[in-house]
């Protein structure tokens, strides 16, 4: 029998349901990750389990109920659909499985399923275009933790950040094709924010991330820097879509602390109508699958805020999800590693 190549497509994760019990389990696993809340383990344990979760779980549950559909969590079913389509593209020489960094299907269960199929190589693709320690870093750490317990460890190949890959950018163009920026007053590229200290840990001592030149020009030597990657993603998309520099802004959403990446999306969106920007087109290129941050945070909460402040129209461009060109791109990422 011909040996096969295993492929693991890993997304961030989702509760099993919007029920507070399932949301609490998800938040506990997510927030107790030392790469997500990067403080010592004991204070992190008490902060997460005795302060954050008790105060956030019911509000988070209400938000997940807004997100949920008859098919379940959009992040999970879009990722599952992507995996199935990639499997179809690659054919029987590959075994493609979905995994979630947090909750189900777990990385461990999906790896076990792949290994039991008799593979000779495992390709791991964390589905985060821009690298961050709390996403790609955490995912790879978990993959290695699981594999180091195995007696027989196959050849392991990981696929890194792909924000500057042409086929990823072309897939974004394909998704955005129904939306013309010329019908809007301004374009916002909204990325998930991070604490500035997490950016700084990826650089030499005393590096000034908040005033770095990467906001204006790409710095290849900082390929893994999340901020550098986000601004480059926006510049690349703007160039392909012929959006002039004065007509778009980069912002960072989902802030949970005081010293996070700037500019903050929420106050920026609130100010735009007073500057004559009544119609806003929003991209969210850090999320390859629609999720709480896109569907609820941007398309519900930010839209309501924008309209309340005098805006007339806010349109969110969908994430890549299982777009056919994105499926082709993922399949090519994998083929390039075989």
C-alpha cells in the first residue's frame, strides 16, 4: 500500500455550543494558554479562573448565541468545508483533517486519526496569515507536545506565515470582487490586536514597536513580526485593489488592555462620521474564517456604533472561508511542501 501524506489544517477554536458551560470551557482552555496571557502560571490561573471567566462567560455566551447558526459555529463549519475541498483537490495520496487549537476537534485527536492511517509525512498548516506567538506559536507548540509522546514520529513539515504569498492575496481579491471601494468613502483594514509587549518580545531589546517604520514600509528582516505583517497585508491589498493611501486605514480590534496595538478600531470607527466618512468598507484579513470577531464584533457592534455616530453604511467583506480560490491556494501551499 502506498504511504500517504497527512495534512492538518488548524484554526483557533470555538465552543461546542453557545451554552455558558461550553463557553466557559473554551475560555478556560484558551485564556490559560501561557502564550495568550503571557504572565506567570500561578497569577494567570487565578486571573483567568476567578476573575475573567466568571465576569465574562455569560456575556460571551450571549455573543456566541448571536453568532450560532443551524450548522453550528461558522469558524468550525467553514474550516471543515475548507478541509473537505482541499482533500478533494489533493486526492487520495493525502489525508486532510481539521483541528482546533482550543476545544474540538482537538489537535491531539486529529493527529491520532492521521497517524493511524499510516502516513509517512505530516504537514501542519496553522490558518493564521500573520504570525503571532499566541496563534501560530501556540499551535505549533501543541503539535510538538503531542508528537513528542509518540513512539513513531513521522517527518513533520510546517507551513509558516503566508501573508505575502501571491495566491493568498489573489484569494482575498476574489472574495472582495463584489465590493467596489469606489462606492465607499473610506476602507478600513481591521486586524486582531495584541499587547505591545508581545510584539516587543520578538525584537531586540528596547525596540520601539509603537513607532516602527513598518507602519510605512515593509521590513523583510522582521518577517515574523505581527505588526509588520499586518501593515504589509493592508498595503498589498490596497495596491491590488487600487485604493489610494489616503482612502484607507489600518486598525486593531478586540482590545483587552491598555497598551495594545494602535490605532484602536472602535474609537476610530466612532470618529469617522464626524470627518465626513458616511460609507465604510471593512476588510478583516487576519481571519481566514468568519467568526465572533468578524460577524458579531465588526458586522454587528461596530456597524451599530458607526450608524449611531452618523454613518450611513458599513459593509464587511466576508472572510475567505471555503472560497474556491482560497481552496486552490491552500492546496498549493501543501503541494509546495511535498
